[in-house]
C-alpha cells in the first residue's frame, strides 16, 4: 500500500472556492480503481493548513491517479488557492492485524 500526505497552505480569501474544487477531486479520486482512501483533514493548530491523506493499492494506482484528468485539473488550479508549494510525502505500508 502507498500512503501519501500532501500538505497544503490555503489562501483564506479563496478557501471556500478551494474546498469546492478539492471536493470534486476527492469524489473522483475515491472512484478510481486502486484507491483505498482519500481524505482531506484540516490542521487544528494552523487555520490555513490542510492535509490530504491518500491510500493507494500500489504504485501503479498512484501513477494512474497522477495522470488522471481530475487530478491534472486540480493541479492546474492549485496555485490560485495555495500560498506555499505543496509539501508531499509518500510512504509504503500495510494494515496491522489485531
């Protein structure tokens, strides 16, 4: 499993528009084959900071997602919403059985 954390610093003046646009990305990404989870979390310590937490079946699924039209459309609009470059980290993982 591939886990991606994408931290976004959002311009407060366009935050509502960002949330509308990112919701479209989330819905389309969740429908992709190979997607396990795609969630947007808001930082409780920094009002302008959001974290996208993604889980993908494998690297092939990540590649397909990155090439998708909905992801590319969001990336093209992102500079309008963000006050700093994306900070992206990727990890490999596996579920832990209890």
